[in-house]
């Protein structure tokens, strides 16, 4: 019986001791504040204010519970305010009679970090960045946050970011240790989670390279980085980067910015070797995917005289531009006339660009190019496009274009040359097929205006086309000439049978004020020679041409009794009137007499 009583008493004592371990023992608030500041060293970079109330709890781990915890910097600026906090104490130091916190749990804290001020920016003779902050927080080894609000500010960088509902933990705050963190929160209604580890914050703060692993997960963006980072006077990073953005528009809206007007695609995935320096970022072995289109190469983003500058070289096996870039402004309105709607396109002006692009197979808005090499540059809002070389319609194509916004107007110029190509296929690409043959063409034009209609009215330049061994489809001049020897020509009946074969076709145009005047128009074959003159009114969309044809012999010479035929082609583009005439003049769309040859 006595043994049972003894065991019962011992058990009761143990239960009582355990119960006492969970009791909240009141502490003097002022003494707690002094003890915390003493624990952070005789010359603290942070200062704990005396809390509203404090309690000691022995179990499950010796800790101090604080009501209204407040932490200031050396100048009295508040960094942290939490209605409740728990400081886990070092058991060994507690047994030695010392009050040394090793970990902190903050409930609903409000934290303000000014990265321009110590300890985050460092002090004279001290460390900057993570190491400086870790030294200021020593002897803490971990910090846990529950439903906090974190504000990051930097007047020098124009930064003021408020992150709400912050939860997570930071471990390894002691100098020389490995720093790891796992945090989540909400920024501008966008949830995110970030996890990472920095091997040696102190070495990184001194400018030495330290391994870093970082991951970001959010509905708006995902990022993974593995490599090394250095801070100090010359910060930089080097490693493998993968980033994806499911919606560029949504991400831009988060930063209160608009999406680039030239983009049609909304998603982007980037992967490659990244190297970051204070004024430059390069991405090597890069792979960019957007709207199902993939490009590989290298990119660099730098600072050119205070302006962001993007440069790079990208290549693709197969590439289509339409899914990536917004379509060109519509040239025609629903009625078929030139559109008076203002141009939407404006070259980017917020950054400069120097990009080189190559593709084995390129779909440029329906124009199929092979082995294409091109470049695009933007300098202070001036866009220059250069098609260095490409294969099109079995021939060689090259060209240049320039676009700049001048007030409400777009100022544009372009040159292009197609050589040794299937001209029938090229012409068919712009409408119904009207000719066959092999040859080339050149164009050099410039225009300016607020809309397609006004730009066409100002169009000026030159254009030419030359072909050999082809035919004009739907117009049989040879048959018409033969029949004209017997009776007057019925254009609809006598000229629509088959086509007109030619040995050589040459046409050149001079463009001014929206008109294209024929400077040279000559077609030769073994049986027919035809000349073309007149003009095409681009503004009014009307023809005003005269064609003169004559029979020739096998040597291409006009015989003494050769038949002659003169045709007037006049009226709207969609329904021109073709009529055979005798000697004399006819009237073109501008009221001018079409000259005789």
C-alpha cells in the first residue's frame, strides 16, 4: 500500500510539473525588451521595444510569448510590428542563465523592409544584403510568419510593393549558414509561392559566388533558377533559368502596363542559360515558345543610354508570324474602298531592338519563304525591317521596310526585289492568276498618312516587272488580230479564247500622288508585239490604260500587211471596260488623253 501511495504521489508530482510547464508565467515587459536587445549584441543594428506584455512558457519548448512585439532600426524607424509573437529560447543558454532567442514565430506581423537602409543595404564597414540582414537578426536561426503583411520599399529603385497574407518560414539566418526560405502570399490579388536556398549569404554579400536555387509558382507566372549569385559591389547571377507566362496581358495588367501593340500571342515560355549583371542580362542556349511557335538562339537585355535595349539572334525550323504578331492594319473597308480608319500599328518606343532571325520555313502572313534570313531594329521608335535573303516562288527575294510614327501619321518606305522566280505564282498570291512566266520584279515606294486611304494618296516611287517564256491568261491577242483582218473585233468573243504567249514581258511604273503611270510596257512574241501605256489611279481604284498590238513575223518584225489592234482598258478595278478603237485618242481616269505609241 505504501508503495502504491508513493507511485501515486510521484505521478501526481510529474503531472503537476508538466502542467506548470504549460502555464504562462508573466514577465516584466521592460526586462524582456532589455534582454532581447542584450541578446542581439552590445551594438545592435535592431532595437526591440518593451512589449505590452510578455510570458514565459516552459513546454513544449522554452519560449517567451509577447503581446505587441515591435522591432525598430537604429534610427527608430519601425521594421516589424506583430500583435503576437513567440520567441523560442536556446535551452543550453537558458540553463546557463542567459536569455538567447533562436527562433521567432510572428502572428499577423506588419513588416516594412527598406532595402536602401541598413541592415538590408549594409552599413559602413558592414555587409549588405542577406548577410547584413542575417547579422542584424543574429542570434535567430529561423523566422516564421503567419498571415503577415510585407512591404518592400526602395526610393532609389522606385519600389513600393505590398504583399499580403504572407505565410512561411526562413531558416539559416545565422552568419555563415545556409539560408533557405519557403513563403507564400498575395500581391495585387495574385497568389504566389516562392521557395529557395542560398548556400552562403555572407560570401555572396562580399561579392563571392554562392549557389542559389529559386522557384516561383503563381497562376500568372512560373520560374525556376538554379545557379550561383553574387552581391556586394558588383552583383550578378549565372545559371539555368526556366520561366513561363500563361497570359502576357494578365501579367502586364498586374504591373499596370499594357501589352505591346505588336503582339498577338499571349503566352510565353523561356528557358536557357542566364547571366545577369547590374546593367545587362543575357540568355544563351535560349528556347522561346509562344503560340505554338518555337525559336532558339540567344538574347541580351541591356541599358543603352538610359533606354532598355534588346538584342539577339533567333532561329527556327518552321515559323509562322501571324500567331505571334498582330495582323497588319486592314487596307480596305467593307465596301472595297481604301480604309479611312487610322493606323493602329505604332513601332515600340519604350525600348530599342536589334534582332536577327532565320527560319528554314517561314510563313509571313500567307507568303511562304524558305531559308529566310532577316533583321529587325527599333531605335527610338523607328522600325527598320530587312529581309536579307529568302527563297520565294522558286526565286530569290530580298527587301527592306522603314516605319516611324510622326504625330497622327505613319511614315513608311519599302523596297523589294524578286529575281528568277515563278511570276505566275507570285501574281496569283495577290489575287487571281493573270499571267505565267519566269522572271522578277522590283519596287521602291514611300508614303505617309494617318490611314491607308491618306497613305495611298501620298504614295510615290517606282515599280517594274520582267518575265520571259510565259503567257497572259484570258486575253488572246493573236486570235483577235487574225479576226480583225476580216471584221471588227468583238472583245468579249474574240479575246477570251485562251491566252497570249510571249517571249518577253517588261513593264515599269512611276508612282506619284497615288497614281501609277506606265513608263514602259512591252510584250514581244513570235506572232505579236504589244505596247502598253496610260496610268492606274490607285486612289480612285480605276484603270486608264491603252494597249496597242501588231502582228509580227517569225523574226519579230512587223510585216507590210500586218493587222493592228488598239484597246482601251478603263473603269473600276473590279469591272473594267475593254473596247477596241480606231485611230485617235481615248480618255484615262484623270481626264488625260492616253498617249499613242
